[in-house]
C-alpha cells in the first residue's frame, strides 16, 4: 500500500486512482469492519476528508453506536395523551412540549462524560454550552440548567481531582450565561471510577409558532456560520474521546477537549432570538462535537438538496489552520 503525501489534497479522483492508499482509520476511532463498510458505501476508498467526516459522524458521541441496543429496550413509552402535547420529538435538537395558551417548553439532557475526566473544568463547561445551544437552535430562550453527576468512590484520590473541576465548569459556564442551576444530584460509586457521568440538562421557552427545525428547503439559501471563531481545540475529539478505551497506556487526548466561550455564547443567544424575530431563518443547526461535519450534513440531509461549503471562509482564531495543505 502507498502513503498519501502530507502535502497532497486527497480528491475523489485521487481516491479512485489510488484505491490501496494507507489511511489512518484506526487512529480516528473506526473499526476494521466500519472502514470496509465505508468503502462499500462509496464503492471506493474514502478521501481523507470523507474519512474524517465518517469518523466523527459514526463515533459513539454522535451515533450512540454501542448504546443503541440498550436504549431500544426501553421502547416507546409515550401515551396518546402525551403525543397530543408533543410538538417536536426524536430526531431534532431538542424536544418541545405544548403547555397551553400558545406557549411551549423545550428541553434536552445529554452527557459529556469522558471529556470531563480528561479536562474536568472545560469538559463540563462545554457540556453545558452544548446543551444550551440545542435549546437555542429550537427557537427558544434558554431559562435554566440542571446537572445530575456520578463520580467514583468518595475516598479515591482521582475523585478529588475531577470533582472540583467539573462542579466549577458547570457553575462558571451557567453563571456566565446568566442561567440558574435549578437542581442536580450527585452519587459516588466505584463503578464510575475513571469515567464519571456528567449530564447536562437545559430547559427553554417559546411561543408555539416560533419553533425552528434543523432543515431548510429550496434552492439558493445562504448558509451562514456564526459564533466563536474556529481553533485547533476539539479536532478529533468525538471520534477518539467517545469511541476508544480509556487506559493509561493510550495516547494523550487532552488537545481533543474543546475550550468553551460562554460570553460569546451569551451574545449568540440574543443574536439568534433577534434573527428569529426578523423571520430570516429557514433552518438552523448547532455545531456540536462533530463541528461543521455534523451541522452541514444534518442540515442538508434533513432538507431537499445538497450544500456547497466554502471552508476557506471559516473565521479562524488559529491562523495555522486551513482547509487543505499546499
């Protein structure tokens, strides 16, 4: 097998002409059978960019590939009465429930577990930031957060390392956004040693007519990326952090933890609400752990067409980043 030169931009044509080029699928958290499945889907080897996108979209963080089998055991517990009040369900950024008089509440809970073990403060902080963005992207104003937490044994020295940082990360980010933490819980058990559970919940409110979804129809819509500038933190985060084993002999993964910016997100909340009020948003998707790969592909797949993306126009806070190496 040949290795692609680091300077070469790997295109579909090159992928077709050099099908046996060695690719770092294992380093990106993919298994051998998953890599072969990608080749079967594309009927060729993936380009370097396609491989990176598959690695994040098929990660545990984004696809829940190992937990789906367990989640399916719960089945659909929604009653007909519940469905009458459910305005938005599974498949969107957050659930929306009709509470009467033209008002709805939207809420979601998700985890940010292993990032919080690697870098407790930033891991927990960006967990809050991500769940708040899910609420914003539904068209709602975020109102409050909650944080159910699980740690290892109370007397274990590593618990003393992760607990203060996680608590401060949750509190600092929520306070910076002006969102009260209205409840939470904490439990200690040795089964959580080495991988604490850091769950973040956010609730928001909106008028029922103001619901926004992650899809847009029609040709010629302008796609706008706004929020914090893009840096090197978080690259490869979801493909590795949430998909690999977490032993001490593995590679250092600290750079893969994202660095949050709550003050930029506070501005983003007001900006989004102003855009909704101006009726200029056809569809909106927040950037989660998979970044542009997730946001753009989900918007396109939920709509009725494709999307052309100009990566060279992405605002950067790290000037060494670029769409490709020349």
